[in-house]
C-alpha cells in the first residue's frame, strides 16, 4: 500500500513539475523579459488550480474585460433579451413623430448582414399607412436614455473620434460610425477627401494626412462627441483611387432623424424641424424642477426589435465589438437605476461589482473604467477571470449561450490565427485582448476529459506581439501535453 501511495505522489508530483517547467519556460521567454505576467489555469469541474503565476495580480486586460460585461448582461437580462426602437406619434401633438430609443446598438448595424436601412424603410412604410400628406410633420428623437456622456472618461484622446471608440447613446445608428473616403493618387499632396458614407451634414475635417508606400493604414480621426470639427492625422497608402478609414458619428440621434426625414420626404411627406432630446435634457441637468417630459407617447406606429442578446454577445466576443459592449454596460446601468440623469456607465460598473460579489466571486482585483477594455486604466486578475469562467460554466442558467459566444481558436474572429494548425485548434474557445503593450487570452480549453478555464495576461512586453503570441501558444501546448 505504501508503494502505491508513493507511486501516486510521484506521478502527481511529476505532472506538476512538468507544468511548472512549461510555466518557467514561458515567463523566462526573452520577449517577456520586462513584462508583468499573470497565469491561471484551473479545472472546470473542481476549480482546482493546475498552473498559476501571479494569479491574484491586477493586470490590464484589454478586450478580455468584455467577458465580464457580457457575462453580467446574460445573467441579468437573459439570452433572449431584445432591444426595441419605437416610432410613435406625440399624443399632445399628432403632427410630431417620435422615435424612442432603448439603447439598441444593432440598429442599422453591418454586423448581422441585414439591410442597414431596414428601420427607415419599415418606419416610412408604416407611417405612410396612417398619416395624411396634407400637413407638415416634425421629428423628435428621444435619445436620452443613457444621457450624453457617450465616451468613457478613461479613454485616451488618440482613440476618441475613431470608430472603435464611438459614442454610446439611447439611439445608435450604423454602428455609430462612418467611412471617410480618400483619393491618394497624387503623391505631391495630402490625400484628397472625396466624401463620407453616410453623408453627415456639416461635418468638416482638418486634413493633415500624409502618404506611405507600406500599404498600412496609420490614420486617426480626432474629435469630441457632438463636435462636427474633426482632425485627421497619420498616413495612409498612396496610389489608391479610393481608400477609406472609419470615424464615429458625432450625433447619431440627429443623423437618424435626418435620415428618416429623407425617407419620408421621398414618400411625399413634408418634414419641418428635426431635433433630439439633447437640449431638453441639459435644461434639466441643474434644475430638477425643469425635468418635465416635453412629449407624451401616443399611438405606436412601428417597433423595430434587435436580435436576441445571445447573438449580440457573440458579435461582441467574436469580433471584439467595443460599441456593442458599451451599450450593454449602460443598459445594465439603466437596469440598476432608471433615472436618466444618473451616469449609466458608472452605474453599470457599480452593478457589475455588486452582482459578482453577490455570487461569491471576489472583485478585489477588479478595476473597471469601461465595459469593453479600451481604457488602459482597467485592471483585473487572472484568478478573477477564471473564477468567473468557472461560475458561468457550472452555475449559470446561460452557460451554453456564454460558451457559444466565444470564438474557436484557429478558426474565427480575433483568434483566427492563434494556435492555428496545432493540436489545440478548435479545442479552445477564448476572448483575446490587445492594446498597446498588452496581450491576453481568457476562455475554456476542452480536450477530451481535460476541461479547464484559463487566463493568460501579459503587460508591458518588450518583444514583438507575434513573439508574445507564439510564447503563449507554446506554453498552452506544453501544458496540455504535461498535465
């Protein structure tokens, strides 16, 4: 009996030693010489730690933070939750058309392959059935659900104005982004601006772009929310008759109103004033007694529903969609507190802390400054991520929806090339995260009877991103072979 006992200890100890050897090779990789590294690999069923290194250290997660936001939204709202955008008449003024926003980030989105103009086509058709054309109508866009602080305070100036840092409001349209189209065939001048798609009235650009012969897009659009003055800096490839970059729409609610007016005008309606709720909202910021509704919802003419939440979070986790994620965070904020004068983002963050603490998952390592991971001041530990992953796999009523939202490595999304053509291709589903100096992965590894939650976080690495990715790949391949 003693011999068998010693033999078991020997094999367990040997497996642990192999795993630790793989870990040492990983953290001693020259590309990580000056990096902060955190690793947590745990058994899914038991939660037992298999490999760990600084697992309780708070590190910058980049887009792996989206796992927290999407898990919280699923747990709170359910996998079949749908946003709705309503077109109604004002009961106090039947010549005023209301568009009531619920924070749907998918309206006019390109993500699902639908007709991006479906909302306008459907709304115009339904209005055409009930309204006469012998009078003038006005349009009022109720886009105040999240207030008008559409960007996270932790985002950097270099990000704001670009499509991946689009503002987030009660009304979203066309992913809150536009394409800026250039001609770059004249090597002796700045790239020439041709147009924006869609057209945005009044939008102007200070063009300081130059040309490169590397073929790379190194351009950034700078601008504040609701400002129609933008600066374009950096460089883009020469020799193109048309080359596009993307920026964020300054005022999505107003653009939606103007676009709806165009569709109605083509249908023979006379449209007068178009306005959003923004001015009325700000009139009540400092004077609570002026927070009176300036409209009363009458007959609802058209309702546009979003895809179910399970499809929205799959888009978030596969494509790393910041815009969708920030809308989810603000939706959680309004779930927690429906007062539109409270900060929806901050309330959503507070609610996220409260939710996971209530589930027994320690949030002491968590520092959230947005929902998507774009803010470099975000921080979380690998252990928190694996704790959350274990909870979602074993205890969540929406375990399947959450698991299915994650892309398969080597096959799709932002992990298409990670572990491609290796034995782990397709056997890990994971969210990746990368911003300047940050490279992370978190997700599930299922290989036969081997079932693990994993989080690998690398901050401030000195090697190239490709070298870091290859180091992580080799570490995971070694761990699977050795445990």
